[in-house]
C-alpha cells in the first residue's frame, strides 16, 4: 500500500481540522450560507455618510492576515476580488464558542481556508474600505498550503510562475495569480457574443455525435474506443463538419456548433489533443459572403468583450 508523506504544514492543518471537530465546529458544513454582496460591489457602493452602516454577508478565502491582540485584519478573496476584514475578539466570540477568536480564528484557521463573514462596512483610519466582522464561520478547511504571492504597488513578488505547475494545477493559478480569472470570463463572453450574433441571424445551435463510426471532416489520427453492446469500434470525432453539412442537406438554412474535438497527435503550446472548435454552415452563400460575415462577427465580439475594436497584441495594436 502506497503511503503519502505529508509536509509539516499539512500535518499541522490536519491537526487543526481535528481540533475544530473536537470543539464541535464542522469544518465542512453542508448548510446554506446565503451571501448577499461581493467585494467589488461593496467598495463601489460604499458611502462614508451612510447610516446605519450597510450590513453584508460575504464568503471567500483567507489570502493574508495580520494577527494582533484583541483585534486583527485579514484579506478575503471572493469570486470578484479582495476586501479587508476587521476581526475583534469581543465581536465574534459567542456563548457557545467563547474561544472563537483566540483559538479558532488565531490558531486553527490558515491562509486558504474558506470563511463566512457577517458584519458592517466601514472605512478604516488608513482610508481602506473594510468589513467589520460581527459573525465568523468556517466554511471549508484547506489542508494544503497555497503559494504566497505578495503584491505591492501593483508588482507581484514570489509569483506562482512555473508553466508546468500552472497548467497542471490550474485551480491554484486561478486562486493566487491576479488576472487569470479574467481569461476564463472573457472566454465565456466570447461564446455569448458569438451565440447572440448567430441567433440574431436566425441560425440554430445544434449538437452532433462525438462518438462516430467513421472519423471524417479532417485529416487527423483519431482516438479509438469500443462499443461493447454493438461490438464495433467507434472514434472520438476529429471534426463536426460532415454532420453539420447533413443538417444543411436536411433543410436547415444555417447551423452552428461549439464542439469538443479530439485528435490523437502531437501536442505543443498551441495544440492540444482535446480542443474546442466552432463551425457554422449557411446555405445559398459563397466565400465572399462568409468573409463579410466573419468581419462582422469579429467586430461584434471585440466590442462585446473589450468595448473596442482595437486590440493590443504584445507591442502591436
């Protein structure tokens, strides 16, 4: 039986997990935690003269913290950004958990843990918009330490930059490196923009077979599998072209598909065995029409995603 050697930090975090349970705190609660605000919205909507102070319920990861005496600060990262949280002993201790601050918060929580905070929004003496915690909850205990990336004046220090680790552990890349999540969000916006453009023209989105008896539509080596019930070989599609053309033959004027394709060939930085392709076919048109159509599509996507048709690639615009 293979044994896994844990680092010192991993051992300490597992001990903290055990201690939380001994205190009657479930480190992985299944109950609903109803958040009602995001970090970016809190900052954008903050008003210094607002009375009473805005009450919020937020959740996210602890990304840094400054432990002091009866009061501490932490940086919480949610799905939209980061915000500072002010935590005091007198506010988060309860009759049921009188050690919530000194033991749970100061000793048993770590960077990377998911927590829930209920409190009010205020501005600190240093001018930073923050949340004053009145309730503190453990939502998920992190058992592995995160890489610590520090930012000062917009410059990252001790960055998580190793390409091999970043691509193999994309979830860590998303957590610790700023701007990576924007790539995923822009990808979704590109899809939405393309769908909107195609649908406005009356074309329909379809799904064609991924498992095919004959791999066609491109010249590439397929992945091979076997269908046990039919006792026949099947292939992961290398392209969806032929099935889309059959739909045109069947009477549709325009069809398109965002398809997952698979090609059992070499791979490099710009070629992956599994990739997404979009193909569209429209009847009664020619290549001149398609060129103009593509220009309109690209223009719309650029405006929807970036708000401009000027894109900077490297040093070129």
